[in-house]
C-alpha cells in the first residue's frame, strides 16, 4: 500500500449480496494480483449464506511471500461494500475496522451519517449506474463485480489497470470490451469522501 | 483418446484454483480411467469438475453416478478389479457410509485413490474442517496422507497412484485436506506439462494387476469364504506388512517427484526447525502448516521451538518420531483436529505418538491438545499461546490450570457449561 512499503501482506474483505457477484469479484482479483506479481494469493469465500439478496462475505489475502495461514481475516486493510444498504447491518459495520482501513462503497451519493468510523478512508464509486449504462446485467440485476475492480485499483494502488484488463481479456476474450469500459469508468469516477 | 490441449502437453501452467479443483486436476493429470461420484459438501466440486473434464473430452474416463457413497466404493471395487485407475472423493458422513467397502478395497489390495475434504461429523450438522471422519476409519488398511497446501493436494494425487500401484504396496490411498479452509479457498497451483506427468506416472499394466484381474473371458470368484485354518490371518498380516514396508516406496516416490518437478515433500513427516528445539509441537493438516508462522515468530525472540508436521498417519512415521524424541526436545505438544472419545487422550493421534515414547530413553513431557473442531478458528496468536504453554511446562513443570485443560488434554477454546 502506498506509504507503507515494508508491508507485504494485504487483506481485503468483500461484503456483497447474493447475486451481485462478490465471490466472482474476489476470485478475479486474486488472479489479477497474481498477474500483478504478488507471490501468493488466496481467495476465501465465506460459505453458508449463499442466497439471493442475503449478505455474503468473501476475503482475499495477497502477499509478497507464501501464505501459510488458514485462519479467518479479521483485520482487513481494505473493505469493499457492494451495496450501501449493507452498511445498515450491525454485523457488517462491526466487522469494519475503526482505523487504518480503506472502505470502498458502491454508492451514487453516500449520506455522511453512516456509522463508519471517521478514522478510516472512505471512498465511493457509482458501480450500479455504470453497470446499468453498459447493460452489465445478470437476471435483471446490475453486476457491480466488474466495476468494483477499477475502483479497487485506484484506491489500493496494489493492482494495476493493466493486470485487470489482461485477466478480463483472458477470461472473456472479445466479449471483455464492455467489462474493460466498466473498470475504466469506475476508476475515473471513484471519489474520496474523507 | 482425451483431447488434452497442446499447450497443456508441453508447458507448465499456474492456475488459481480451489483445493477441490486441485484434487480434480490431479485425477485428470493422472489420467484416471474410472470415476464414481456421489455429491457431498464440501467435496462436491471435485466430482463436478471431473464431470466437466469428462464431458468436455479432456479426460477419457468412465464416469458413473450412483445412489450413495457405499455404492461409490463398491463400483470402484469393480472398476479397479479390471485394472482401471480408479478415483473418487468424499467427506464426513459420506466417508463413514463408505466404511464397509473401504475394507473390501484394502483387503482386495486395490490401488484406488480417494481424496477427502474433511468435515465435522453430525449431529449437530457441521461441514467445516475437522478430521474425525478420516481419523475414525484410520485402521481400514488405506494409506492416509494429509495435504496441507493446495499445491500438495494436486502433487499428492500424482504421487499417490505411483505409490499405491507399486507391486510392493498394492494398497488404497487417501489424500486428506480440510473442508472449506482448503477445499473452497483458491490459491495458485502449478500444473506441470502433461508430457512430464506421463513420464513420472506411466499407466497401470495393460493386463491388469498381477494378483487379481476381473476378466469376462476368464471368470473367477474372488474374496470367497475362508475357513479359520485357511489364510485369512495370513492375508491380514500381509496388509500390515505392506503398509509398513510402503514407507520406503513413499520416500522413494517423494525423491523421484522432487527430481521431476522440483518440489520437495520431505517424507512421512516434515521437521520444521526441530533439530535444536527443546519445545516441539506435533500436528497435521493446514493448521500444522500455519503453525510454522508461530514457530518463526517465537524463533525471532530466541525461543527454541519447532514444528513436526505429520504428513502420513498410515503408515505411521515411527522412525521419524523416535529420532525426534532422541534429539534435544524436552516438551512436546500434540494437537489433534479430531476426537477419539474415551481414548487415553482426547484425540487419537496424540495417543499414538505417545505410544512411541517408550522407544526413547529420554524423559519427555507431553501435553495433548484438541483444536479446531467443526472449523473453530485457530489463529496464529492462539498457536503462539500453545507454544508459551509448552515453554511454561518445560521451565516450571506447570500444566495449564484453566477450564480448557480437561482429563490431561487441552481442548482449545473450550466453553465449559455449553
């Protein structure tokens, strides 16, 4: 992470709702971080709540050395929130660190009175409108899982847009264009709130 | 002939995949010929991925869907008796349901390989990492190996067939890893070129196994009734004998694997910084692998601690353990991620390790642990605390005094009165 060169382990928590593609996003980002040159990556989907609309967690560890741990991620460096309504859930608010953490929320405009700590860095990106604009839909729901990758790149500085695009191309070939457009738009439209 | 892509024949690829997919890729790259499948969480994606490989023409195998795990193993007895390389995967209750047939396989000396995504035993329902499933069937005559990384899951499948099909072994083989913590997490796995895998692991003999061959042209009955004066006892001895002697074949195969693929799996056990250690933790599986972080942290403070990771429990690494007991070690902790109710200790492996202590003349203190049952989180900090407890035992001869210390065993994180 910029400004902290000695650190070589990064932990990221994904909060999404079933159907938004949170698990896929976590898997994709693992690949992208590996392409970026991190020595080891580990994506950890939380199992037991795989229902449409229900809150789902996934974790990602990316590291400059071999990852040997299997215990849960409890102190993430970055938190990705796919849907601002998730911030109303006490379980989620309580799982977000009170300091030394970057929180990235999919929101057009975030009300300033969230219960998030003021000692974190808070960012937003308009993932839903980007997905709708590009017709990135799954069974009628906007897919935020690709736009969020561009926002992640901007906020974290850990994974370059080049690595993101190369994995998207590898995965979807010529159909990747819309997804690449989505990550570019979200990269540009990610804003720091405080 | 399977349609393995040309790039897979010639080039190594690194794919980020789940532990379950690593198992399925291992079976594919071992060119298994028969797969029998019944779904059970957390194993299911192993057999799903294999169905995908067979359906896509990437694996030339007969894929059979049956109605239960008992039938899974029964059908593999049939396929393996024809000399076909046979594979399946299961978990928890599924493994228990299969138990009768497990004996049928080992007593028929069939080199079937099965991967286990281990989970807690119900009730109450639990699908997370715990090894009571495999530990409770450890005396069925199957080789039992733990794979504590994703890469090790894949690599172990390749090695397992080479070991199991060796004329001097001819025993079935379990590769075991934790449900969810390994089965559903994804990590980079290196898949060597298929050409090199084929050179390391040739197909089984075309005419079938030398001791038994199911051939419709030449019908013979196998496994018929033996009277007490006949060779039943002697066949039993031969299973044990081959199991003990398989240690040499295991070590030889690990060496050959290292030569071919440049990855070293040490042997039946892995000694991590134990040589000069006075406090050693003995364990198995991914939690043992994680304890290396605790060892490294404590080594930074000058504490002489080590980890002894059991890779195999059948055959049991007797010689390696006795060698450890004859080193500088003064205190050992033995952590089981499974139960053996009413055992001399709470866990089965701690009792087995302790049974070897008398083969060393040195006085060593022992503290058994039970940890991580039903996927209960075990953090690095908690593992560091385990070492501190063991150091306390060494320095002051003090056993833990809190409520987690029950009947001579520490039940880590135990909530008494639950």
